[in-house]
């Protein structure tokens, strides 16, 4: 099995090294990641300039690694183009969770989505990051368990996996869809110039069975996703109405 590993934190992130290490137990691995951090880039692609693809100065235990001056989605598109017959794309391990509404912003998840758009199974991995770096050695057994479970299904599929700091088990979950504050917080930089931070904090508690609820209770959250964003319930309601001309 040929496995492409990428992320949105950049080629220098310890999370991608941890994921590549586990991925080696399942097949031949190549790392293709952004040359700088691309967090919260979503599914942006680079269309206004050419991309470069260079050998990385970072070593991944004899794994070939390359850096790209583009987004996570660019890395998947270019990496799978140059490495024929890629079977699986893994993205992460992201330094910060991608739960609920944050899936819309996530560059980590976008890389996995890009894989599925190209006909390749995609799995995104994320964990919690605070003042200290995540303990990736503690997480690696659960990354391996999740991969073993998800690779049992050979069908084209997309999964979002979130790991709490000290997992006690794994659960299948659905996305927690909750409103968030979306506040813009102004500040002043050391040069006296105004700057702004955009905050994304959920306003409502998580519902049981969702990704947020699972990780809050110590479980690895595994959420199957799809690319079709159609609101089937709304479509059913309006399909009998006369279309607007």
C-alpha cells in the first residue's frame, strides 16, 4: 500500500513525524507537506502561481519527504500526481482539534477531502494542543488502532479522527453542529499597530454521540464524512414546489 502523509502545520511539525511513523506499519510512506504553517486554510488551492516541490531537509526515519510552497490541498494534488498509484492519504496529526464547525476551516481535513476528490481514501487526524506539545507517543497506539479499523473498509471513504490527550477508547461519532461566537478581538502589537484575532468558541454544550462529546469524555472520535453537502430534508420539502423561473 502506498500512503501519502501530509498536514497543515507544515513539514517541521512533530505531529506529521508521528503520523508517518505509525503509517509505516501499514505500507510504503511518502511525506509531502507545506513548507510553512497553513492552519485554517480550509480547502484553498493555489491557482495564481506555480508550485515548487523540493526535498525536505527534515528526515523521517528513511521516509522520502518533500515540502511544497502551497496549501494542504495543493500538497495532496501534487504529491499524488508525482507518486503514481497512491492508495491512501493521511493528514495530521494536527496540533489542535478539528471538531464540529471547525471542520469547515480545517486545512487538515481539506487534505483528506482533496484525496477523496481524486478517488483516494482520506483520513484526517487531530489532537489537542495547549501550552505544552502533545504526547504523541501516548497517542500513537490509538492512531494505529484507528487506522487498522478504517482500513478494513476498502471502499472510497473520508474520515475525521480526533484524539483527546489521554484516550480511554474509541467511538463512532457524528459532527457536532453548534453556533459559535465568531468574535473579532482587537489588540495592539509591540509596534503600536492595531491587529485582530478571530475567535471560534462554541456557544452550546456538545450533544452525546458527537465528536465534541466523545473527546470531552476521553474517547477518540471517528466521524465518517461525505462530500455531498446537499440538505436532503430541505430538498424534499421544496422539490414539489414550482421552481423559480
